[in-house]
């Protein structure tokens, strides 16, 4: 009997994220229930160590959820661009593919729009200014060298 790894075997088929997400969408409900259960346990918990452990677990769950949403948004954006390209190709126009830098610019514009909607744009820009100021100070010659 030969053991095989389904990740690298052609018999398992090709990985398509859309199909995977549809097939295993029930896991999202389970994860949501688990998260609520952890939150309830966190409220009831008195032990400091246990509470810290539960808090780390809750943070990890939240981060995974956010990463999944971000990945989904990215996939949807790419799919919409592909659909637009197909429509243009049907009209007889040449396909136009965005460069990586152009995609980044679009993502940045979307991020700023989202921050503006949520009202967090000013705090984000302040943090960015502080980081850039620290970087600039690092590149300036120090007083010792003068």
C-alpha cells in the first residue's frame, strides 16, 4: 500500500480557492460558535493564567478571521478585474493587465477610502508620520560624527 500526500498528488484534483471556500463554508459557523464560547469562558474565568491563555486564543481567532476576510476581498477584486477583461475582450479590445505596482496603488486607495469611512484615517496618518520621522532621524548624521 503506497501512501500519498493529497497536496501534491494529481489524483486529488486542482486546488481552487473559490470551490474550497464554498465546500467548507460550514466551518465558518463552527469557528464563530467556538469564538463565542471562548468569549463566554473568558468572562467567567478567574484564574489569571487561564484568562491570559484564553485571551491569546481569542486574539488568534480574531486575527485569523481578519486575514481570511482580507484574502476573500483580494480574491473578489481579482475576479472582478478578470471579468472586466473578459468583457473588454468580447468587445474586441486588447486585454490590459495591471502591473503589480498599479495593483498596490489601487489597494492603497481602497485602504485609505476604508479608513476615511471608519473615521480612523487621521490616527493612521499620524502613526505613519511618526514612523517616517523616526526613519528620517536614523538617516541623519548623528551629533557624535560632527
